[in-house]
C-alpha cells in the first residue's frame, strides 16, 4: 500500500508541477521577491503530504511570528524534513540546499524555481557565492534555513555540524532559531523507498541573539544552538 501511495504521489506531483511551472511563468514577472510563487509551491508540497498521509504538528510558532529575519537551523533526519518545513513552518523560508537536489526528478525542477540558494560543496568559490546570495536574501527581510549537519542522520538525531551557518549569523547579526524535527526518520529513513503515513513534529525554540558577535564567536554559537536543538528533540512539548 505504501508503494502504491508513493507512486500516486509521484504522478500527482508531476501533473501539479505542470500547473506550477505555468503559474510561475505568469506570476514571476510580477513577483520579484517570489512570495506568490512560493505560495504556489506550498500548495504543491501540501498535495504531497495529503497523498502520502503525512501530518505536521508545530510547537513554538510564537517564537518566529514577529521579528526577524532569522537564520533557522535544525537536525536533518529525512527528505521529509524539507516537505514539512516548507509547507508548515509559520514564517516563509529560503533554504540553502545542495546543488545536486536540482537534478532530483520532479522535486528538483520545482524547488529551483522558488528563490532558494544552492551550493556546490566541492567548489570553494560556490561557498562564497552562496554566502553572498544568502546575505542578499536577509537584506530583503527573508528568513534563511540551513541544515548545519548537511547530510541526513540515520538515527534521526545530530552528527557533527559545520561552522558556516554560525559564521554567517555573526556576520549578518541575525538571530539563530533552533529547531528540532521529530518523527521524520521513522516515516522515511535512509534507504527507504516509500514513506510511511504518520506525523512529523517541528519544535521551534527561542531565537539566540547574535548582536555584537564576531567570527571568533562561531564555536560558541554552534555549541549553544546544537544544545538547544538537542533539548528540543529530547523534550516533548505536548507532555
């Protein structure tokens, strides 16, 4: 049944992608900041969730409803993380993603159109270009999302984080929002073909200030955020 549901989702996503591309061509010239285009994208991800039987619960939305822009970071456990965050996070996000995602069937083509930033991890110049693109998004008042660990963690928790996100936060003087994602690895882990229906929780912590921080504070910011995310994962806000 899971495989059938997944096959239906693939077909439906492809068909919806045709409408998405058409809408982008019509709307994009009148939507330079891509807010309307991203609203269309959220309809697309919403359809995916509906067909796959995936529900999302959000805790701590009040922490990001005002203020910003923010640099949001979280653990990374499943491809479903982006699906849940993009559609259900209470504030619009622009993701930093691996350039290889562009070549993912159906999903990559649509994702590329939605004003996100891509990085080629093998090229140092790509890192500088990506940082410049992220800084531009922040100057436009847009929230940025980065998975500091890069790759997905098989156990749904956190491995070693890279420092780039925290260097960026210090340079741009924007608060860091820690986020714990729970349940996605159980629904679709590494090696799984078809996702299982179920619920993903997005647990949003209080912003960590970076006012006055410098490059030298990158390790402190990383450690503080890592611990905040770990605590969000370990403590069920519903209890």
